[in-house]
C-alpha cells in the first residue's frame, strides 16, 4: 500500500451498521473472519485500513491478524476498483492462446499497470487465474461480462463500449 | 419427464453461459409458447456437455441431435424447423473435421466415442436445479442403501475394494483415508469437500458442481455415515458464483426431501452441510492449508503428521476429499466395487476427468478410463492440434506437473505412469502446446505463478521459487548463461527435497521436465541467444527482405520509435539499435516482407 492510499477515510455509517448487524447475527464468531471479510468487501467494494481496524475492534482481535488474512488472499482488495474492472484471464489455457499480448494491449491503451486504476476512476486493470471458460480462451471480463476469443485488435473496441 | 415428447437441452456451463446460452433458453421457451408446444417440449438448462470449443451447445432428445455454436437468434429456426416440422437445422449440426460431413447424433462424434462418463454421468443430462431429475437417475438410492443395508465398516470396505484413489492430485486410496478417519476416536468429526480448484486451466470440479451438485451432497452424506461425522463443509472458491448457487439449491432441496438434515430417511443418522468460501489462494488446495483457511486464518500448511484424519478442523478428525472423488462414490456403491475395478488400470481403477485446453481443436471437459493414452486423448478426442500445427508438448498436473513430449504420447495415463515420466496427474488440467510455444517461457509462466502463490511460510519455497523465476526471466530475455542452467537444476533439486508442503515440493517440476525434455531449446537461449519458437521478444530480430519489400512505407509509419527508414517505392530497413521489437511492422506489412527470427 502506498502512503497516499492509507490516508484516513471516513466510512459510510449506514454500511457499517449493515456489517455490524451481519457480525452480530453470527452464532459463533470464532473462525468467521474470512466470511466477515467477504461480507465487508461485498458491502464496501474493498477493504480499506479503517475498515480492517473496525473489524478487528469488533471481533476483539489484533489489526495485524486482520491485515494478515486480507493480504494473504488475492480475492481481497485494499484499494477501490474502477467503475469497470477489466480482468484478463492469465490461466494456462488463456496464456498459451495469447493472453499476454491482450494484457499488454490493455496496458498500452489504458496506460495502466496491473492493479492500477485510471485517474478518472473508470477502469482498473487486473489479471485473474482461470474463470473456467477455457473453451473461449483468451478470456477477458469487464465487470460481470465475459468476452471470449479476444485478440489485441479487439481491445480498443472493448474499451470503447464503456467510455 | 414422461409427459413431454421432446426435450431441448441447453448447456448452462460457465463457458456457454458466457456465450449467452441463457438467452437461447429464453428464446426457445418463448417460441414454443407461440406454437403452443410448451406442454409437449421441455427446455432444460443442464450442466456442461464438455464440448466447450463449439459452445453454446443445444441437444434435442430423443433423437440426440447435437447443435453447436448456437446463437440466441437461432432459437426460432430450431423450434420452427426441427421441432415443428421435424427437419434438422443442417447449418447448426456439428461437422466432422475430417470428412466435413454433418453428424446428426452426438454418439457418432469422435469427441464422445472414446469417453466414458462416470463422474460426469449426469452433467449435460439433468437439470442441476431439479432434485427430481437426479432422483430419476437413481440419485440418493446409494445413500438409502448405505443407511438401511450396510454398516459403516461395510461401506469403507466397499470403497477400499473399489481401489478408488483421490482425484485431487495425490492419488491416495480413498477407502484407506476413510478408514483412518473412522478409527480416530472423537466426539465430533467432519467431512470436507475440497472445491478450491486453483489450478489455472482446470475446470473439472466447477463443472461437476454446476452440472450435478446432488451427487456431491449425496456422497458427502455417505462419507459422514461411514466415518461417523454429522457435519460437512464444502470449501469452494468465491470466484465460482454459479457453482455456489446451484450447490446451495441442491442442499436446500435435499434437506426438504429428507436426504440431508436430522434423521435422514427416517434413520438415526443426521448430517448437515455448510458452504465455506475460499478467497483465492492456490496453496489452500493442500488439505492442512485448507483447514486453516476454513478456521478463518491465513491458509498456511502445517507439517503432517498429524494428518487431518486424526486432527483437522478445530482439532477434530476431518476427512478431506475433492469434488471428483466424491462424484464417484454413489455410483460405486450402487454398481459395486467389482464393476468399478473392471474399468481403468489395475493400480488406478476407474476414469479420470480432464480439462483439455490450449492449442487443441476440441477444447473441453472429457472423461476417459484410466489407461487411455495421451495420443488418444489429444488426437482422437481432442481432434489434434489447432491450425494444422505440430504437436510439441502436453502439460499435465498444472503448476505442480510437467511437460510430456512426443515420445510419451503412447503412455497409458494413470497416477503412477505420469509420475514415472516426470509429471503428475494433478487435478486433471491438460494443456496442449504446439511448435510456437517456447518451453523456457512456459516454465517461467508456471514459476511466476508459484512464486506469487507461495504462502511464504518455508524458506525453500518462498525464496527458491523467486530465484528460479528470476533465472528463467534472465534466460528468456537473452541474459542467460550456461551456468544458469546448472543453477536451475541444482536449486530445483534443493527445493524439491526441502520444501514444507506439496506446493513447494512440486514447484520445480515444470522447470525440471522442460529442462530434461527440451534442453536444446534452453541451450539455444543461453548460448546462441535465440528463441527457436520465436516467442521471446527480447531474443527476436525483425528484418526486412529487400526482395519482397515494395517500399509502401506502411512499416515506417506504424513504427512507434521511428526505427524504420527508406525511400518511397524502395526497400526499407530496420535499425536494430532503435527497434523495440514490438512487432507492429510485422503485423501490418502487406507483402509479408518482414521476417521474425
């Protein structure tokens, strides 16, 4: 995490209540940290420092433990994603069918590295491991929409759809 | 299913849904209503047919007509021509790539001829959201038989006799595992289904859960009875929303029908299942890491023993099996261990599901008896290499496996033969590569994966995979030396011998197997600074053939760094010192005058 991204932000109170209700509703909080983080990310979209602190306090565990779990799993994000997250599948099937070239084209077109978001917050670029649609390789996902048999030439058109 | 005269099965696997198969279902249904046929023709959204290459798939029963690459707009034609008038829609039928003839009945397709479906018996056949269709295919019959006619010991004996081995990768005898869990004394035990399919390029477990979730629910309950557990957990990737949704529905329905919950089928046996989400960590496929993750911790493995069968989830005896292993259980108990043993090889009975992908004509999900050769899988079922290219290697076992070559093609596939050849079964990913794939780059791809996925607990894996990956980066970018090759070997052996868990111990396999099978390719990279496959950009040189160049200036205009000069209508040339090897000129030259070497 860069220094700027951990500057204090204010969490939405209503969303916090929603999360607290979820945590309070659990019969046994022991061992539920990952389920709680899934819920928190579902509500907030990502897991900023403040949210991790809140969860630690609520569960009466050290923040280091929460951070340890968040940073261990690739599913959890500590930075907000763009409005249209673009995920290029880098599973083996997609890789051998040219996913790297597709990813490079997205990098070039959006002027982003993997994990970054455009300054206007519109796009973020991610790589993921296998969506299980290997018949369509190489695969790109924009939000929930899946694009199959993607070539570097198609990249411009795909981005255009969301501009 | 009896009141309907015809059934239209539409694939609802992830690949086909991505190609709008849900819209096909909707359009067919609407069209049937227009023709007042909704009472006579049933539209069923099934699990994966396996033939993902040509998805979305639509199959019409009873005549087994197999339509491929169907678009939502084709729905009207299928209904009006095929269903109303009885004329098959020729243009949508699968064409045999050899004879170019349309094949009407899927039974005659090469893709299906050599397959044998046990774990996938219901995938692409039943509606996964309808418990009654599963029951109609003898679903939950094995559970009933086990609970009323067999003791737990008899169940374990039957599984032991069948010779079933764990399909998740290790190939450990399932019956033996169950016996260990049975013998552990405790007030509480757990059954865990490992559905954290992390191997990139593998989608077997996902397809089973999406296509036949009840078989997993049934098998877990049987396992619970056999080992003496009343609670089950399915540890599943959060990235599999469709599988989660269908499994949850299956669990709810099973409970309503009395196949799950308290006093199953009126007996004293109670069993509950809960879903736990993974969060994207490859190492969690290792059973001790998986258990720590289920406890809400970082998914780091611990040294075995103690094995989970003695001390697992919350320190209680826990039996972990993967999805495909469970999918085999009900049918073994129904048809008997002797039936199962007759399939496959002596040491690896039964079948194996493979996710066939890469440079192959028929990408898809297949199931073959153990002992089938790689050649049969790749060339008969898989339809050979794409675009008429030459076969180079097949990678099995994912990041823990290795690359096999031409000389291994006639090897009968089973757990032991693949290990002997320097690879492994793994969970069943099978990636085919052709002459354009560079083997050091493939090794680099896998090592970057394990480097990223190493949990960091033990040094050989944490630092060793990083060093391996750095060496491979050097080799593929033209900075490699022959000493690097020796270092690769030495380090690989050290990691194999000293890493804590399966992930680290097998991580060097992609390096060693490519080094052993394609040593000359590595040498070309480090000695001649050339990439024979033409894939490593840093080692490439683009050159313009003055004979073919017509001086159209296209290349000079597309070059982003102005490395190309030349007068109009005269041969151009590339300044190698400026060229960044982006390939733009190569892609755009209208006369193919630019060579890549």
